[in-house]
C-alpha cells in the first residue's frame, strides 16, 4: 500500500511572502512588524518549519521573553497550524527536554527546533543555531537580542538568521531604533497579507470584518499599534524614553548602604506624594516605594515617615515642593531638614528624559513597582494606580541632584 501523502497548502502575501522570497529574505536580522492578526507568527513559524524540512541537520530555535508565554502562543500555532501534518506522520516528534538539553521538535532528517524562554536562557543559549525565531520581540531587551545573534553560527545552511515578529511599541524602543539604523530589516505586515482576513480581490472576509471591528474599537496607542501597526508613544507619556521592558524591574533587596533620596510633593485635595529612591554605585536611581495619598495632614504624613525611618536608612536628602508652611511643618515633626526642589519644569523633564534615555545603554533611572502605603485614616482616599509619566515626581528629585557641586564626578553619571 503506497504511503499516504499529506499536503500542507499555504498562501503568503506582502510581508509574509517577502520573508520567504523577497530581496531581504536572507538578511541576518528580519522583523515582521505590524498590527494584531496579520499573520506574522504563522509566516515566521512556517519558514522555520520548511527550512528544517528541506535542510537535514538544521538547528532552529523558537524563543520568547518567557518560556511559559510560548506554550500558549507560538507552540500552539506551530503544532496546530504549521507542522500538524508532519507531526501526524511522525516526521516531527516532540522532545520534552532534559537537564542538559532544551525541549525541541525533532525531525526525521536530523533537524531540530529547540524551544525556550530568555527567562531560563541557559539551556537554549549553550547551543548553536542556523535560524532563531523570536516571538513578540518588543518584550526582549537588546541584550537578549544580541545574545541570540551570537548563537547563530551552526553553519548548516547558507545563511544564518534571526527572524522575529512583533506588534509596535514606543518609537524610542530599541528594536525600532535598530530598524531605523538599518541593523534589523523591517517588513511591515498588514491585515491584507492574511488570507484569513482578506480575499484575493482585496475585500475583507467575514472573519476579517469581525476581527477588524474589534481592533477598530481599541483606543489611544493600542488602536495605533494593534490596528494600524504604528510605533507610537503611550498616552500622556511625558518621558519619551520610558520603556517598561527596560525601566520596570522585579523587586530586590536594596543594600542598606545605597544612598536614599526622598522627593515630596505636598497635597491634600490633590495627592501628597513621597517617592523614595535608592542610588546604586553606578549612579542609577531606583524608585522603590511611594506614598500617594489625599486628605491627610502633613503632621500625619510625618508620623508615617518617622515609622519608615525606623526601618530604612535615613535619606541623604529630602527634596520638597516649595510650600513653605508644609515644609516647615514636616521638618518640625520629622526632625530632619528638607531642601526646596529646583522646579524648572522643562529642566526637570529634560533631566529625567536624558536619564531615562541613558538607561537604554547602561545607566538607567530604573523604576520598579512602587510599594504603595495606603492611608489608614478613615475617609482618606485609598490608592490609585501610579503612572510614571507624570505622577510620582522624578523631576523633583533629578532637578535637585543636578545642583550638586560642579566637578563632582557623580553629577555627570546621573
Ligand atoms: N497565510 C496564512 N494563511 C492562512 N491562515 C493564516 C495565514 N496567516 C495567518 N493565518 C491565520 O491568521 C491567524 C492570525 O495569524 P498570526 O497569529 O500569525 O497573526 P500575528 O500577526 O502573529 O498576530 P499577533 O500580532 O496578534 O501576534 C492565525 O489563526 C493563523 O492561522
Ligand atoms: Mg503573533
């Protein structure tokens, strides 16, 4: 009885097609960038699969920021929409991984496609590959990206490539900057590329109409990014260079010897804000806690802050808003002198902006989720979600830091 042939039929258009046979299809770094549901992941995974099928012994990689996020995204698409026939016929089998080896799809021709997350990078990064597919590349840091490119040296096929897909993010995101600099080839993916969304004659399919209606209902930067594929800044974002992938990190135990700074914005009807920063030996600032509270008297805040002083190092400086009476009350109840902030708005914005931008390379004003202290007094407003782009006031702090005596090396490292 002759072997049954299973046929996998796909049609590619636009950016997806260009990733296969366009002039840049073999570039070292290729990114499919675009709105949601245009077929980026499907195309990239299909390319990887086909290359493994036709190049015996090829080594591929499927990677995302976290391994867990892969299991419900790329691996489902791969298993159910890209390699289902090959898996059904046993040409491709799944290897769950071992202490030494990353989990992988194994091909009967000796090719393998390893799978993993940058959160547990050791096993995937201790190996060499011909092609690496990065899903939702904006989640990665540039460090992650470049670490992956260093693995592309298996040399089994005529070109080595990192192929990635992503939805857009802020225009200052490192990935966008890399594209602008020509180091990564951007292929702009659009809904018309996806046969599931648009017919050959350019009219939307029924599924396309329904899905686009969902995207049309989005608002703000989400509409621009996920409906139109535009790299736009977040709503109300003041600090252009702010990037959660860089500036929002997991909490850690801050060494007691790191200098602390408090910045205080007085308020009663508007929230009183006390942001507490720590500075590491490289001059990076960490916002590690914040009080954000309305309807509370300064002397009550002072007693809360006194409690904090019992368990945290005394701050090197308390930089305050200019309300003389509130400052005097705070100083009297806290027993520590305070400084008036330099409040040139644009100076402050530039100071923070410069620091945040600087953060993209080495030195960063790294922010982690502020630990919130809620008012214990009845009637006091309970906490609201802090948004770093306005509330919580790095400006107050950084403006002040810059005033440190000229010639002190630390100033420029800020
Ligand atoms: N060329 C194609 N032919 C048939 N179906 C396709 C094609 N491209 C994509 N699809 C289908 O369209 C759906 C969306 O595709 P995919 O997940 O690749 O989009 P995406 O651009 O990666 O979306 P997101 O930005 O949300 O990650 C999937 O169900 C996929 O199977
Ligand atoms: Mg995708």
